[in-house]
C-alpha cells in the first residue's frame, strides 16, 4: 500500500554513468532556436507542456472516477530500487489514485534530472530531464519477490534485483526481458507462455516488480492519460496469477 508522505533523504546514486539507456541525447522538452540564449534555456515551452499534461491528467481522472493531485513530493522516496533513487530533483506529478478496472491503484509521472556529460556553448551544461509513468497496484496479500526487467537496462539495477535469473521458455519475451526472483516456481506460474506473449506484444518500454503486497510497473516516458489503462490491462493476468499461486501455497 502506498503510504502517506514522511521524511526521507534525497541523495542520488553515485559512481555510475547517469545517462539513461535508450534516451540518447534527445532532450525531454523540445527547444527551438528562439528559446535558447547563451548560458540559459528558457522554459516557456516546457511550462506550457506541463500545463497541458496536467489538464489531460485531470480529464483522465474525472473520466475514470479517480482522485487527482498535481504533485506529491515525497511519494517516490517510498522505494529504494530502480528507477527510484536515480538523479536529482526527483518528484511525482499528476498523481491519480482510486479503483481502476477493479484494482486499487496509485499512479504518477516520476520526473528526475540526470547530470549531462556534455558541455554546450559558453560553458553551459544542461541537465537531461527524464520521466517514467509509475503504477502501483495493491495486491490482496503479500507474494514472493519477483521482477521482470528489460535486459538492456540490467546494469541500471546494480545488485538490487530480488534473486537469481529465472529462465523463461518464450523466445520473443526472453529477447526483451530478464526475469529475476527467489522462487522459480512462482516466477513460472506468473510468467506463463500466455502472459509472456501479452507482455511481449505490448509496444511499451516497461518493467515490473512484485514487492510484498504491491506490484509496481513503470513505463519510460509514459503519461497517465496515454498508457495507464494499457499497462494495467497487460498486468492484470500477472497479478491474478501471483495471487492464485500465493493462495495455493498458503
């Protein structure tokens, strides 16, 4: 369950390349030539983009009977594994919570800045803004730890993954994801051939992780109003399989 905000530290991980895999050098918020001046970048277009995203998230929440909050500063500090704890100025925007498609969820757009390793004209160094759409789904009861991470992003997880690799006999899924967990039987019960095919067919840059009585999913550069319903639909069979397995074992 997502807890109320409380005090937490705001330190970023040290000693790693802070360039996110897959994002390249493209800025998160487009700039035009008229918006750039020596030594600074004007944020007018970014501000307008934020207002548009905020309005779209409100409309989405109203349409689905969810509660909406503009931001919740301490929300991302409840978890200490990737993508949380990376970068500076971390914050949660467009927080929505309530019941969606029969599941209790809290979702938000998790923003942070990565230190750029490129220096622009006049000595100006730009930080790269990045974000994930994060969805936290409440489970009926705790389940064993299990994570499906994109193989190309493995290095970003360091040694925080919950156990050894669990091989999955689904070629398309295994080309993209690596399954990690302590209970191999649980992993195979969750990532069946049918569920692996559903995940592989979803054209989104996503990862997921079961932690106690929650499932966390995150989509690189996702938006609440664009991808939340899609990822929840893909995740529901995984959740149901996890809850059935845990009931059978108890």
